[in-house]
């Protein structure tokens, strides 16, 4: 099938051309749009890097002014992480997950399209800051108090905060979609122990996204409250704590590193076996250790903060726990190497990038092990050694892995092969350019060159290493141009791929290249981890019966999605409540506020009662009494409204009594936590209202009971959160 | 006193815990017979860890000197002894006992998620309310109650995950979520203890030094009340989570190795080409 044919949707009256792309909900097209978006931003962030390297080519250079330099490194980091890394993962995830598990589409195609469109939206908003008075300039982790108004009047920080909020929502939406898709839509026979490793990794990644992004969101909203309502969460001179920002950011930031690298592990685990013509060595270890890495990554964030001075105890423990992550990760490297040993290795471009990944990632991992040790970290933190370390992990690891993925799956996505000749040019140029750029930075770091400084004095050795680095960047740029040229000509004149050009084993290769909108005419039976191998070698699996379709026994999509969403929201409220405890029960205590516990207690009863009435409504529904259900749903909403009215009354009294966020940390934490809870009650009310209205018109169909149940979960969750909020904020203060 | 002296001398050979340990061992042998094997090994390990928690220097230091030793005691009694105790039970006997309505009722009430989860994590949080924490050090009945409830809640917590009868266990993904959320709750308490500038257990603030070991703790080990509490919080935060994580790893591997066909395929390097 030619490419032009796939650009035309098969349904007759459907829109065509540009409009068809804007309005599409097909996971493959959404995936392609994600990939294109990330390539565009990769070019932008790459140009920013080039500009910085030109400035740093010679000592005492004045090509770029310091303020612009600050904006460039901030935008380079932010763009690479949030607008290149995350969309690339979402793009490959979206495109491949349904195909690899033999599904027709993701679980929620419309949510998928919405999640995607938040990426260009967030990206535009972030870059609009260049025109609106200056881009953010406080580094990709935006340490407070540098980002606070007294130190940073630049609106760039606000653009940074708001666009990251939008991008975060998009990422969580897309992650929930992938979780639900993997849990509910696998082909018959595809047990969890038969899922391709890429699916495993992207599944764990999605869970990490769901749990980690809310930590960033909580920090962002607190900083927004600081900047716009004049509170002082992160302003030490007014009773706040800048270190809290660091903790909150890295609670997100550290898992984020694994969010970026785990899907690449997954790709490598698919590609290396195919080009070694051997199954992966130690499937269950690779999969299970991913879970371990995911969990560990959530609890070692403080190793980014050794220089803060947390004390000997925390330093010791975080050193130990961080070193521990090297164990499952290191063993994975052995898994991949052992897969190659004794295999008939085919050195395709994809395989070359995998081998490049292995080598560069091991170097980056080893420098990571050194940084995990607090005393070494003190010596080299914020120097070019750190820059070298994370570029070896994120460029040598992430970008090399993604390039391998591109060469491997491009035939599936477009129906045409990328040129291997150009691919090899790209690989070698990128390998040389990359090492030229970043290897020397290790030494620059040891020699004491700090990162994020716009120029440097003419010290011995500095100029040579920096110049080499700049030349390397240009070589990388050339290799990227080779890649873009390769994509462009291969789209037009590339060799036609056929369904399974690599003789690979996973389900996506059973579909045509590119796959039709409905993906599969017929999903091959899944009797093992390698269904396409079984198809080619029926003698191996002849005796294995196809297990019965367990799809009806799987959890329902609505329930899985709402549980994942609640998990995400729980993390958000957990962080806000932790902030409340830190600010009010620890040293920053500011005396009891003017809270009227009795009045709020009464309104709380209304909220708790609404949970009970919702139970009654659900019971009516189960018994087929639609009218009763409507009545009780109405009562539930009325009780929710009573609670919100009570909160409004309380806010009015407090604000007229001049109890406002700028007055005290207690007031700021109070309004942030109860305010966001109130907002969630409001959202819950809207959800209940939507369900009630849709029910009246019969719009819910046979899923009515499940959907009411899922909405109910959310409503009960909001109530449970209030139990904690009320106990800690109101009752906690009288104890 | 030096560290090695402290480790050698600070034992409580007269503690009633010995009686409890011996009685438990005797009861076990009486009920299930004496046969060396994995189950007996688990029981012996459980009793040994129980004794480390209650009569070794850990117990002596936990008795008014060090908050971190107090946490070690918690971790032993809540996280390590209970799964070993459960592993010591013969499945057939448990299955038989479960046919009795009273046992079945007890299991369904306390030994099922989410109740068991709330018991296991709740007990840990409960004993860290500053007043209760201090009471468990100053009053013997409170101390005994603490040890007993920690053990009981620990058994309840682990019951659905390492149930002797396989078919009664939580599913593999269920167990992973169960242990993972346990790790989160543990981490949260650890974080609060680590970074709390106020005393989480005021009784350790000014120890009455009847043993004359304060100089060792202060100067030899370099522990102040603040750094001691930090150490305790970190114990709860990092090693405790590792226990859950180890469980998760074991369960995940077992879950993934179910498909035996792939093992056949995995032999040799025969490929498609």
C-alpha cells in the first residue's frame, strides 16, 4: 500500500487532508503527530544548544549575553524533557501499544487526542514567553527562591509554570490511557507473562507518570500562589522554605528520569533479540526488575540534594539506596549482552544504535554511581561533570535508543524502509559527535568548570576541551540533518517494507505496513511471547492449546481509569497535606487560625452524608430502579452543593477578617489545600450532573451501572480526602 | 564503654521475652511436631529475630536511649518476624483450621485486604503518636502491648500476601499494589520522622543514663537526639521499603515465570532465518 493511500481515510464522508489530522482520534495518527511534534521541538532545543556551544567555544566570548544564555539553558532543558522526551515516549507508546497487544485502538481515543493537543498547546505557551518579555531563566528545575517574584520579575517563570501544568495534565491523560489499554485490551491469550517487554516498560512508565507528575503539579500551584497571591511558601525571609521546593520538585524529578529511560529499555529489549535472532535472555528478570526500578525511583529523590546539607544520616541512606538502583539496572545490561552472545547478529542501523546505547548508557550509569555518593557529589555537583553524566544517560541512552526505535519501526509506520546507508552515516556521525561533545565535559567538571555559566576565563585546558565540545555539537547537528534527509527521501523513494521486514516476533508485525485504521484483519493466536515466531514455526507450538479468551473477566475500562486517576489525585493531595504539616506542625507554626471548627464540621457532615446517599443511588440502579437512582443522585448533588456553599461562607468570613494567603503561611496552606479540595468537589458535582443528564436521555446505554460506579469512586475519593483535610487542618490544630 | 563492650554486655538475659520465645517454640513443636526443614527453619529464624528485638542491645538501647533502636525493634517485630511465622505454618493444617467458622471469621475480618493493610500500617502510625511512643518506653504494660500489637498486626498485614494456602492469596498484581502502597505509607511516616524538627518521641530527649553509655552514644557514635530521630526516620523510610520491595520482586518473578512454553523456546539460538 502506498503512503498516499494511507493518508486518505477509508470512510467516505470523513474529512481529508489537514482537517483529518486535526480531528483524528486514531491512535496511529495521534502517535505520528506526537512524534512529529517532538522532532520539531528537538530541532528547536538543538538550536538552543548550538547557540550555547557557540558562546562557549572560546573563553571570554560575548556572542550571547548572560541573560539570554540563562534563558537558553532553561529552555533547552525544559524543552528536551517535556516537549521532546515525554512526547516521544507518548508517540511510540500510542502508536505501538495497541498494535503490540493486538488491539484495535487505545481504550479512550478521544482522551488520547486531547492529551496530544495539550503538547503543542503547552509548547506554544512556553515558547510564547520569548515574545512576552523573556523566556524562563531559572534552569529546568526552577529552584526557589530564584523563581519568586522578589528575585524574578520576568514573566517567563509564569509561562514555565502554566505550560508545565498543561503538559503534565496531558502526560497523565496519556499515561492513564496506556494503563487502561494494557490492562483491558490485550489479545486473547496474551497473559501478562507474555506481554512484549516494551509493553511492560511503558506500563511501568505510565504508572510512574501517574504518580510523579502530581508532585510537580503541587509544587507548581504553590509557586503560583506565591507569585500571584503573594504567599510565601518558598520565601525563607517570610517564614517559607526554599528547600521544600527542592524536595517537591525532585519527588517528581527523579522518577521522571526513569520515565524517560524505561521505555527506551523496552525498545532495546525488543530490538536486540530480533537482530540477534535469539529470544531475550531472562525475560522475567528484565520485567520484574523494571518494577523494582520504578518503585526505587520514587524513594531516592534526595540524592539530587546532597549539597543542600541534609545531614549525615540522610546522605548515607540516600547514597546507599541510590547505589542500589544500579543493581537491577546493571543486571539488565548483562541481560542484553547475554542475548547477543552466541546470536547471529545483524548489524542494521537499529542494532548499531542499540549497541551504541549499551556502551554510552553504561558510561552514563557509572558516572551516575559516582554521583550517588554524597562526598563525590559535593565535589562535582553543578559542574560540567553533572552535565556530562546526564547527557550520557539522556543522549547516549535516550536519544540513541529512540533512534534505534525509529529505524526499527519506521517501516511499520510508513510502509517504507529508511535508507541503511544514510542510517549508518547518521549513526557514526552521531556517535563521534556525541562523544566529542560530552566526553571531555567529565574532565571540565573535574577541573572545576561550573555549569550554567555563560562564559569562562582562559584557564589551561578549558579552551581546547570546550572547542572540541562545540565541534562535536556541530557534528551532532549534521547527523540530525542526515536523519531528517533520510526520513524525507525514504518517505518518497524508500524500499517498500512489507508486513514484517525484520522477521520480528511481536504482534505489530502481523498488521500491514502501514496498518489500516482498524489495525488487524485477524489477530494471530498468542500462544507464547513470540506469536509471529509461532506463526512461522507451527511445529513448535502445535500442542499448546489457545487459552480461553479472558477478556470478559478483565476489569472494566471505566473502573481502571478512575482508579488510576484517583491514584494520581491522591498523590497531589498527599503532597499538599505534607506541605501543610511541614509548614504548620514543624518549625514554621504560626498560631491557631480563626477557623470555626463547629461550622465546618456541620458542613462536612453534609459531604459525608452525600457518600451514603450515592451508595443508595447505586443500589437502586443495581436493582433496576432508575427513578429512585435519579432521586438519590439529586440528593447527593444537593448535599455537595451545601458543602460548597458552606465553604464559600467560610471563605467570605475569613477574607473579610483579613485572613489571606499573604498574611501567614497557615492561611496560604489552608487556602491552597481546602481550595483545591473544593475545586475537586465542584468537578465531582459536574461529573455527577453529567451522569444524571446522560442517564435521562439513555446516553449511557448498557454501561450505565459501571459508569455510575466509576463516577461514584471519584465522589467517594473526594469525601475521603476531606476526612484527611478536616482531621489535619481543623482537628489537628486543637490537639 | 566501647562499642564492642556494649554489644557484648547490653543483653537482657533475665527478660520475660525468653519465656515467650521458649513457650512459642514449645507450642510450635507440640502442635506441628519436630521435623527439621524449611518450616522449622522459618520458625527458628522468627524466634531468633524476636529475641534480637527484645533482649539484645537493640532492646536495651530502645529502652529510653535511642529512637533509632526503637524503630529497628518495630521493623523486626512488624516486618520480619510475622512473614516468617506465617511461613512456619503447614498449609494442610491451616486449611483444616479454616473450615472452622470461628477461624474463618477471624481471617475474613482481619486477614483480608484492605482491613489487613490498614491494621499493618495503622499500628505503625499509631505507635508514633508522640504520647503513645513515649508511653511504650516508660510503662511496661504499654511496652508489652506495643510488642504484641505489632506482631499481631504484622501477621494480619502479611496474611493475604503469604497465606500458607496458595489459593487464598491475593492475586499477583493485587499483592504488588498491596505491598507498594504499604511502602508508600511507610515512606511517608519515615519522611515525616526524618525531617520533623520537633521530637517525635520526647522520652528519648533526656535519657536517664543508668547504664553509663551516654558518652559512647554521644561521642563514640556521634548521636544527638536530633540525628538519632533522623536515623530512625530513615530506617523506616529506606530499609523498611526494601522489605516490601523484596516481596514485590519475588511475587513479580513468580508471576512472570508462569508461561513455561517460553522456556522451551528460549533454549538454543534457533531463529527464523
